[in-house]
């Protein structure tokens, strides 16, 4: 797989999944990549040096997608510096403390609810449509989602992010129809829980241990948590020419965890 598109902007690529996606796109042939950060300039510089080691050139763009004009400014600046924007990937999530309270859904503060929508749904609406204006030879738009959080109601404190991700998935379907005639695909990629420097790494150690144990117990058929490389690989596939006819889809990358049936104990589902 080599990617024919030459320019890419990845919002939220100072660390976590966004960084791995930037490195993977560089490895697969994307020549110029805008690395975006909000507060982590030195982290973004690390990502920059990693993509340069893969043979790409890069530029840094700073900005906050939580305000109305922030997202648009980020894309405009990146497109100007890159001389275009063939690929847009949104991999943004605020720090856990900004969006998370360990409370029932009915108790989540309006402030946290609003930040979830501003940084996910509205940011995707604004950034994706701005980026599409620079995709004159076709292009790729990918939003990092969490479809499970939008489809279920079990993880109570996630009501804001879950609802905002559901809106992102929905926007991707509408934009896929709007942009299909221009050769632009729009999809979302939905990881399970990934390790390393991601938002998961900000949760208490006992949560991380419990999630790993759960995955290894069989509730994730592949028996492990995902890695940023697992997610980056799917994003790169979506940017390849081979993926040109797939659009408006929400792809789950979770080692099969979403296939398990919550109505039955594991031992009844998977005989030893
Ligand atoms: N990690 C997982 O297991 C997992 C699971 C499901 C879905 N996802 C989704 O995958 C994406 C990436 O997650 P991650 O865990 O890799 O995140 P992460 O490591 O916490 O990185 C988040 C990125 O978002 C940026 N950011 C935060 N608030 C921002 C704002 N207001 N405006 C602009 N940029 C902002 C950060 O920039 P600075 O650091 O420079 O401030 C950073 O680059 C997210 O959309 C997340 O919801 C992740």
C-alpha cells in the first residue's frame, strides 16, 4: 500500500493516536504533513522529527478547535503551508479531566457536555468541510470516533462524549453524500481502548489494569488491547487508492470486542 495523496493535516497529532497516524501516513508516501497541537508544542516537535525520519516534510500548526473559528483557522493555515490538503484526519480529545466526571449521565456538568460537542461534532463539521475545499483532486476525510459510546448507554459518565461521537458518525454520512461526486471519501474509525500515550493513559492505573484483564479474559476475541499502530494502519488503508469507493462508514478497530453478546456470560459464548 502506497498513498498517492501528497498532503495531510492531522488535528491532535502532537501525541497519542494522531502521532502514530502521522508517522504511518509518512511511511506510506504522504510527502507533506501538518502536525497540529493545542498545548503540546514539544510533543508536536517530536512527531515532526518522527515523520521526517520517514522521509516526509512537516510543519506545525497550533490551535484550539473548541472555539468556533479555531478549527477553520487551523485548516486554512495548514493548507496554506502545505500548498493543499488532500487528507484530513481528526484525532482530537480534550484531557480526561476536561470532559470526564465519575457521575451518572443525568449529573454531567453542562460545561463538560458542551466541550465534548465543541471538540468533536462541531470541530468535525467545521474542519472537514473547510479541508474539503482544498481537495481539488479528490481526498480523504477521517474522524476518530468511539461508536460504541454513541450506541450504548452503559458507561454513564461518557454521555457527553458518546453523544458527540454519535454526531460525528452522523456528520460523516451526510458529508460522504455531499462530497462523493468530488472523489472525497468521509469515514470514521472507532478504536476500542488503545494503550500508550493516549487518553487511556490518563485514567487511574487500576482502571487500566482492569481493562487489560477484561480484554485478555476473552471479551476481546483477539485477547489484547489495541495499539496506536493498529488504528493508524486502518487510517492509512482508508487513505490508499484501494479504499476509493468506500465512504460514509464507521469502522470499528477493536479486535472483535464489539461482536461479543452482553446477554450471556462469556463461558456460554465461547466454550473452553
Ligand atoms: N485512545 C483510545 O483508546 C481511544 C478510544 C476510542 C476513541 N479514541 C479517539 O481517538 C482520538 C485520539 O485519542 P487519543 O487517545 O490518541 O488522544 P490523546 O493522546 O489524548 O491526544 C489528544 C490530542 O488532541 C489534542 N487536543 C486536545 N484538546 C484540543 C482542543 N481543544 N483543540 C485542539 N486540539 C486538542 C491534544 O493536543 P495537545 O496535547 O497539544 O494539547 C492531542 O494532540 C480521539 O478522538 C479519541 O476520542 C481514542
